[in-house]
C-alpha cells in the first residue's frame, strides 16, 4: 500500500450546514441583488448611442452581385470561398472578388471603404466585428487606367 | 512490505505560500507585459529581423520543451523500467514535465507574428510539416502524461499506471524525434542539416530535464524540510552525471562531424573557433559551465544537497547557452547559395548576421519559465504529490 | 454484313466518324491547353501542364544595375524604410566573386519556385503552397507568421513584414506579420503579362531575363534551356527550381 494521500480538507464552502464558515452564502438578499443586476444589464443596450448606425451609401448605380439579404448574411463566406479560388487556383473572376466590392462601394468622398462612414467600416464598427481584410488588402479601388492608387 | 508512504501537499501558512506565488507572479507579469508590447507594435520592436528570424523567446522555448521531454525520465524509470526507488517521486516528475511543456508551448504560440491567427494555427495542419505534426505530438504527449499522472494519483487506476507509462514513453520518444528532426531536416542551414540532431536532442533532454527535476525536488523538500535519503540523492546525482557526460559526447560528435566533413567545414569552423559570441558560449557556456563544472561537482563521492543543486543550476545555464548557440548561431551563419564564391548583396548574403536581443524578448522568455514554475508550485500546493519523507527504506530493488 | 449504301450510315462509316470524334475529343484538350499557356480565361484555374520559369543570362547582367529590383519594389509596393535589416526584399542582386579565379558575377536572386519547395514542406498551416503551375506562394489568409519557411529556405527568398503596410497595390495585398516572397508576379502572369522584373530588364535593353513556360517546347525559355547549359543554384539540394541561370 504505497499510496495513502491525506484526506481532502473540509470544503471551504457548503450549501447546507456550516454557514457561519462559508463566504458564498446564497441567501435572499444576495439572490435578489444578483437578479436585479442581471435584469438591468440588457437595458444598457437600449442606452448605447455611442456607435453610430452604419452608413450604407450606395453611390454607384446598378445592382450588387447578390440581393441585400444574401450579401448581409453571406458576404464573409463568399469572400472566404473566393479568396481560396483566387489564391490557390488562380481563378480571378470579378463577381465575388474583394476588388470588385471595393470598386463599387468605395466612398466618392474618401475613396475608401474604411474611415469615416466607410462602407465596410461603419457596419463592422456597429456590429463589433474586427476587419482583418485590410491588414493586407488596400481599401481603395484600382484606378481606371490600371495604375496603382 | 514497505512502510506506507504518506503523501502531503506543500505545507506552511497561506501567507508563506502566497508570498511565493507573489514572487513567481513577477516574471509572469513582466512576461505578459512584454508579450502585449510585442503583439501591439509588432516584431519590429524586438531584435529579430529578416536574418535572425527566431530570437530569444525561441531559445527559452526550445530549452523548456527539451527539458520537458527529459523531466519525465525519472517517472519512466519508475513505471516502465521498474525502478521502484523512484516511484515516490514519479508523480512529481510527470508534473514537472507537463509544466515545462506548457511553458515552452506558450512561448512558441505567443511569439507568432500573427498571434491573432492562433486558431488558424490549431485548425489548419499541413501533414507534411514536422512543425505542424509537433502540434499533434505536443498535445499527444501532454495528454498521455496527464493520463499517466491521473493513474498514479487515482488508487483504483494504479494497476494501469504501467500501461499508461508505456504510452507516455512512446510519446516522449516521438516528441524528442520530432524536435530533433525539426532542426535536423533543415537542409537550408549548414549548422543543422543532420540526423545526428535527433540523438543529440534526446541526450540533451535527459540532461536538462533531470537537472530541472532535481532542482524542483530539492526546492520542494526544502520548503517543508522533508528529508531525502542519501541513496536517492546518489542515484539522481549519478543519473544527471551520466546525462551530462552523454551530452558532452553528443555535442562533441555533432560539432566534430560538422568540422570534419568538407561540405559543412566552414560552419563548424565558425561555431567552434571564429564565431565570436557563439564560440564563447559554446566553450565557456556549454562545455565548461554546462558540462565540465557540473561533472566535477557531481562526481564527488560525498553527497551534498548544495553541491547537487549548484551542479543542476550550472547545467541549466550551460543548457541555455547551448540552445542559444544552436538556435541563434545556426541562423547567424548565412545560407550559402554559391559554394566557393564570396557573396555580397543588399539582403546580407554571405555575411554573419548580428543579433542583439531586446529586453522584451528576455522578459517574455523568462515569463515562460515563470509560468512553468507557477504551475508546479500551484499543483504541489493543491495536490498531495510528494511524500512526507523520502528517507524511508523500501524493499530491495535492482 | 450487308450495307445499305445511300440509306444511312454504314458500320464502317459509323466507326470512322466516331473514332474521328473520339480522337478529336481527346486531342482537343491538348490543343486547348497550349492555348491556355498563352491566354487563360479568368474563370479557369491554373493548370499543371504549365510550369512557369525564369532564365537569367548572367553575362548580360551588369554589376551595379538593379533595374529588376527597383521594378519589383514599385510593382509590389515594397517601400524602403531605411532599415534594410527588417525591410522585405523579394529580389536582390548578389555580387559574386570566385575565390580561386577572382571572376566576378552579378546575379539576381529571388524565390526559385522549386519543384520540391522546403518552405511548403515545413509550413505548419499550409499557407506556403505551390500552385498547379509551379509558382510557390504564401496564402496570407492562413499565414500565422511563424517564420519557419524563412528558416527552411536555402535561398533566403522569404521575408516577414515588420512594418505596417498602407497603399498596397490592389493586385498585391501584403501586410504586417505575414511571410512573403517573390510571386513571379502571379497577378500579371494570370493576365498574360510578364513579371515586372523581366519587363523592366527588357525595356531597358539588357535582355538578361526571359520568362516563359518551361513545359512548352515551343517557348523561347524551353528552347534555350534545352540548347544551352543552364544551372540551378544549389542544384545539389535537388529541389529542381524553376529559375535557371546561364553563365554561372
């Protein structure tokens, strides 16, 4: 009998007896307080006016490649699929390409999809989703002559 | 029938223990601060560049991981090879191994230039990459050691401990092989490019791991004033001495082969004689501090905890110097594109690349060490892993 | 077998027509693929029938000329920050001097686009990959910046981006933290243009660099490689790079 560990020391808290020793009592006052906080927290959402609603300014005429509902929900997957096709297979169709999006949606004022009231930025700021694309991709469209911005 | 051994967690007042944790929190906090600093500004604030791409954090990481592999040896001796004298300290050996691996892994994962893609790193695995396979190997090793650890602690599972130990032993060997191949298969770098690195890593792991384990054991026993039998100390001391001797031999073989073979003679010459800081670290750090001096201390016939602890500390320092020479020295020597020609370019071809580690890298590396130490301390406090006394005689063992 | 002349297809006729069709169908891809090498439609994937390569004639390459390097930097948006140790370099001129004979050379070196790239083997996430047509690229969406490809490359072809990048060329996305190297101007090749370095070298009249399909026996590069002796850097490593050098 080589192993004889010591008995586990008495628990620091218990829900039954020994209430005078424990520090995690769940009595009425504390329970009520906790519930109050839990119910109030969602109310904070109604008061948030700090982040402006997204600015969807469609400046260029014409339709998007898909309908709005599909674009809203599906553009991450569309971009992810297209990027694999382009990078790995060399398929450079314009329809779902990021460059295609930027060319249409870049603001006429700033020339970018980022920045103040930028098409991508304002929506992503509102939704609280970090944009990783523009670490590497430029947010400005290619100039008409094919020259770089 | 052996006297029953009572295991007890680290004792002492809460204040004393939390004092220890406060000390350990210092390198952890500094390491975390260094990590956030580098993560925010990018690796431009470190000493790494396009020539030395793996810096001090990798030195610490490789040391911790190699030590983790070897720290399990005592447990393996007990459970796989039946050396019952080591059985009381087998759980500690497993704990030290897991803690060191977590510390080393944390350093590797957090040193990525795109740390925000850590999830990508864990979900996309290129099966032909030894680096990617190491993700599998590390996790397999951690899991198998954890299961073995649990089987040791859970009395009902004690009889399966040997089976779990054999699985863990298998993973230990796989992980050592993978780590050696990670460098050894790199034909691009003349300082690596050798399958010899696999056995070299294996003996280095035995050395570093045993030294760190002995240090932890001595420290834990000293904390509580737990006695250790002279016989156990003697065996551990001899184990370490053999490992140190084997590492010296392995290193000598490796560097000699580099120097001797024409294809790699230049890099052998560089590391052994012309390498400036790398040559100093090799001879003074690896050979003298990490090899000869500890051997002198360990080969003494009288047992002294102080001498053993000093030898272990020297082995650790020498080991860090050795890993520095391997990781950084191997990068300082440039890739030779045109053998027999003198090369120069705007991209520093043909030159020895300088490297000055930044403070952030040092703090980050020490943070990894602190993480391993904190895990060991916390678990030793929470679980009864170490016997109250290690000087009880057991039934005679081979 | 009785044949009905004039009232339909004879058996022989049927066999003749069907075999001709079958042969045509079988040949058509081959015919199509030769067209692919010269004009690939955007919706077509890169083909493994093609192997893009470069031929550098080093005796036409002058010491001190770095037109190719400048063109690459302009095309790909690589800026000189004045800190060469951390700036990315996709192509560089290596000045060589033979230790024994003293003969000097100036050679542009970039990613060699090996057939067996060590960088692809070691990349933990598979971000470093070889496209079907032989170009070795970094998929920056998956790159985690571990720098193992830089450790493993014998040609020091890869760099990691240390600085924030802005105003990228829309065709060449690049950003901080990812490894990168010469892409053989894949964005140009896919649109039937030449890599920027080759174009610049030709425009300046040096004509030291030739780009083409190594697998197409009709291409200029394939004919020259077949006719003259060309060498590969570190041929002993047996990586079979696509960049060949003449005159080394």
